[in-house]
């Protein structure tokens, strides 16, 4: 047991001090955005908006994310990741506090769009900073550490948020969200100041390649967007399936969803370190992760046995643990060819688009065709994502042949 614990700790060794600080800032930031899981409840119960109104507000949420990711990438390439990160954190905090005073439909659509626009400029900037603070051989594990911070934040945030709502009310949630974002910005200013930070892998390209003309990267982005639409079903339609088809209680659903976060926290870093030392390519591992995620939907239609839900969640979790760290690492490696902010912005935008279309399309499919047919269609999308990954492998092989000839 002691050796197992020691081996687990070894998977975290070798990461730079700055990466650990960035992970802590991300943890504070993600735990702080605890208003997001309760947003639909707040809009319906406190502001008396209709379901249709909430749907439109969530669309503006996704659009703000798309524009913010794009703008963050552009600004990162012009003025640097550091300024974008602390500016985003500070103004996101201010906007969270201000949102509690917005009560009209048009006001909330405008406010949530602006909030997400400012908040998501942080993402491409953070990826570029993470790339420069990591040694080349540690990039995938550095990404994995950030993912652990995000998962811990998302796990702790809703639990604390529920407690705040019951004791203080929704206004307390907005205040604490805002204050934590500002605190994360102040922490960043103090611990990651450019004069203090060690840049371990600074990449300067004399004639940068535009991400928009990078054929291989576009194939990768399409594959990731399709994978994102499939993956996001676990945060919108799958909980409904648990409730309506298998009649699980909210507590049972919470435990099942919590299993995902626990397994990622316990196993993702050792799994990634082991896979890094294997002979598998990043693209091959992304393909395997996609296959496992597709199988998590296939098994749901095989039997009505309630235990299959655990099997499905396990398959999805392992698929996620493989696909996301290596897709992040692939995007950061590819970004070395050109403007890093532009590349990482497009990578973030792929998932923002998945947010816009994934949740809504899943709901519409269930309404029209039912759960079984929806899982078949979702599986087909996962297969299509896998096809694009195979195309990517061929494009990369041709690229390699051209550079070596």
C-alpha cells in the first residue's frame, strides 16, 4: 500500500512550481463559478422566466463563450497571456457581483453574454501560459493537473453553492462567486508575475503559420467538436435518462456522477503517465478514448439492467481520461507552428460550439425519438468523430513524409 501511494505521488513530480500555482488559481476560479449549475433554477424560481426564456439565455451563454475564446486567443498573441488572465479574472468577478441586480430577460441575455465573453478569454491565455511554464516532456501531465483542479472545483462548487443558497440565498452566491474570481486574480498577480515566473518552453516563430490555414488542425477541431457533443450528453440528457427510465433518485444520480470525478482524481494522472511512456501516439490515444466513450452509449441499449449504468459511466470516464489530456497536449504541440493564442482559442471554441448545440440537440432528439434512438444517433456521432481522427492520422502521416523527403 505504501509503495502504491509512493508511485501515485511520483506521477506528480517534475511539474514546475508555476504549473502548481496555475492549477490552484484554476481550482479557486472553477469552484468559485458555483452559480452556473444553479443558473436555470435561479432564472425560473427567482426571476420567474419561462423554460423558453432560459433556453435563449443559455444560447447567449454559449455564444459569449465562443466570442470570448476567440478574443482571448487574439489578445494573448498581441499582449501576452499574463495580462489577459488577471484582467479576465478581475472583471469576471465584478460582473458576477453585478449580475444579481439584473432582472429583465433582455438584460440577462446581454449580461450573461458579456460575462462569458470576459470569463472565457481566460481559457486560451491559460493554455498558452501552461505551455510556456511546462517542460516539453511534462506538457500532458501539466494539462492533466489542470483538469484535476477543474474537476475538484466543479465537484466542490455545487456542494458549497447549495449550502450558500439555503443559508444566505442566491445573492450570497453571486457575491461569493465574484469575490473568489477577484481573489484568484490577486493571487495570480502575486505568484505568477512575469519577473518571478520561469518560462521553460518559450516558443517564438519568425514566420508563424495561421491556425486557419492548418488543414490537420481543422480536421482535429471537427473531431473534437463532435466528441464534445457526445461527451456533453452526460451533463444534460443522461441525468434525465437516469431519472425517467431507471427511476434513480437525485442522491443516486449524484453518487453516480460523483464516481466520475472521484475516478478522475484518483486515476487520471497515473494513467496518463503510463500512457505517455508507451509507444502510442497522441492521435491513437484520442481515437481509443473516443471509442470507449461511444461504447458507454452502446451498452445502455443492450439491457435494461440498472447495473449497466455503472458500466456506461466507467467506460465514459476512462474514455474521458484518455481523450482530453492528449487532445490538449496535441493542440499545444501544434500551436508551436504559429500564433499559440490563435490555436488554443480555436481549440476552446470547438468545445464552446459543442455546448451551444450538444445540450439542445440531445433534448430535441429525446423529445422526438426517445432515449434508445437518441443513444444510437449519439453513437453515430462518436463514430463520425473517430472517422475524422483516422483522417487526421493520414494527414499527419503525409505531412511527416513531406518534411522528411
